[in-house]
């Protein structure tokens, strides 16, 4: 199977006076794994169902494999789809469920069985052909839904939170399976999720949606390391935010006053800011928990934030330290330090310095959400 490119051209959807999707443009090359990531209600399902053809857009076009399919019915678009809530036919066996799209396409019975078997092998359920959906676990049902979506070897595969109902362990193994399946098939995949970890691990690129608009489009590393707005910074990965304001410049670098005389140097990391920042402008400083270090109070140095340990907990691969700042209104900073059996735990109340590493800091205008 060879994937087909998908071009979504300024697509929009309004329900009455409410805009569910603004004018979203996405150019997805053949064989790409693109995730659509966003909070509940941001328009992910609406976008996907317009690509599939189950909803018609209020504006814009959908081009698949170079053909304008905007006016075409779903069954003529040759797209495999896994829905948000798995929708197997309860009265059909697993094999009959998977054979259904083949039957719809007029493929003769003797050819169907072999393709059903192959699809069952791909999702690693070879011995389940004769079972009924209610005799399967949630994860198995979901795999059958995936098998049904891929059995006719569609060049485009759309998946709407296909793993949402599964527990963490099963979700992670299914993520790997889906990813390997996609590589083997070469299909273009548009994968909807509200789980940022899932999007980061599975995708070639991620489209972050906010309120029906595209907030940012980029590779997982791009989205994580260079968020262009406080919204994306906050939604993808963990982030600490501190309120401050631009103060004067030191040697060409902006400084930010955080309160009570604590000043930090932005070290040039003023991305996500419209460029015209003036002294006194309110900003939000964003700090990734894993880009911070801790030291006993008074070590000195640049970009050091004084605080006190509120709690320290073991979290598996890292220790999580909750620090309350000694300046401003006493905000909370989360600090993640890779677990090191040798380290003495900090007692509650210990005065510490939170050290902001180079590149560990982003600055955003305060106005945006
Ligand atoms: N048939 C409809 N009629 C009116 N409004 C709708 C309809 N379908 C969706 N909406 C609205 O459009 C917006 C986007 O909905 P959508 O289902 O695309 O969100 P989502 O990102 O998939 O959310 P979730 O993560 O909860 O599945 C929501 O505000 C929703 O209420
Ligand atoms: Mg949805």
C-alpha cells in the first residue's frame, strides 16, 4: 500500500452561529503520521470527520491524492477510519466485522477470507476470528476496529482517539503496534488525541488545535522545545509559569523582574513574544521542570530563584521537588531531577536555589491564554 497526500485547504465548519473550525490549512505528505492534538472541544473530531466526509465543511476544500473530494461521499474516498468510540457490529463475528468493508467493495468471498486473516495477523489476534465483540476485552475490540480499517489497504487512515478507553499499559503497547503497522503499510495517518505524550511519541508532526484554530504545527521536538504560545507550552509537557515584567537591558539581553528584587536574564529566549516588548510589559516566564536544577541556598550565580522545599517525592525515573518561591506571591515551581540513589532527600522547609539552565526558559506575553 502506498499512502496518499492529504491537503486540507482553509477548511471551516460552523454549527449555526458557532464556529467549530476556523480556516485550517494542513498539507500532509504521503506516508506521514500526523497527530491532531488539542483539549476537549477544540475541534479535532470535527476536522477528522470532514476529511472522512461524514461532515461537510462550511468553507474550504479537502484534496486527497490530488483529487478534490470535498463533495464526495465517505465510501468513495477510500479512507480507513477508526472512531472515537469503537463501533463494531455486535451481531457479527470478528471475521465478519473485518470482512465488512471488503463486502461493501464487492470483493468476492473466496478472496475475503485471506485478507481478513492477514489483517488479524497484523493486529496480533489470529485466533479470534469466530468470536463476537462482547467476548473480547476493550483492547481486543479496538484492535479489531483497527483491522477493519486497514483490511482494504486504504492509502489514508484516520483515527479518532482509538486508544482513549484503554489502560496505560495496553495503550502504550497499542501505540507501538499502530506505529509499526503504519510503517509497514506506508499509509498516511491522521491521528486524533488529547494525550500529549501519545502525540509526542507517535508522530512525524503534530498539529496543536485550540478553539477550532491551528495553534502550532511542527515536529514533536519543535512543539516541545519551541512552543510559540503560552497555550502550547502549557498543553504539551509540564510547565511552570511565573509572572513578571520586562525591566531594563543588560549587555543587549532583556531582563525580567519577578518581584522582591529577583531579576532573571532571558538569555535571548524571548520567542513567542511579538517582538515589540517594552519595559514594564507584563510577561509570563515558562520553565520546564526538567530544565531546572536545585542547590543549597546561597550558591550564587545567574538566574537563580530562591525558594523553600514544600515536598519532595520519588516519581520513578526522577525526583519531583515542589518549591515555593521566597519572592513575589509565593508561587509553586516544580523541579524534576533524574533519580540518583546517592542524593540526600531535601527536608520540608529547606531553603534552596532553583537554577534555571540555559535554554530552560521561555517568555510569553501575559495577555495570551
Ligand atoms: N453536531 C454538532 N452541533 C453543534 N455543535 C457541535 C456539533 N459537533 C461538535 N460541535 C461543537 O464543535 C466543537 C468541536 O467539537 P469536536 O467534537 O470536534 O471536539 P473534539 O476536539 O473532538 O473534543 P473531544 O476531545 O472532547 O472529543 C465543540 O464546541 C462542540 O460542542
Ligand atoms: Mg473528539
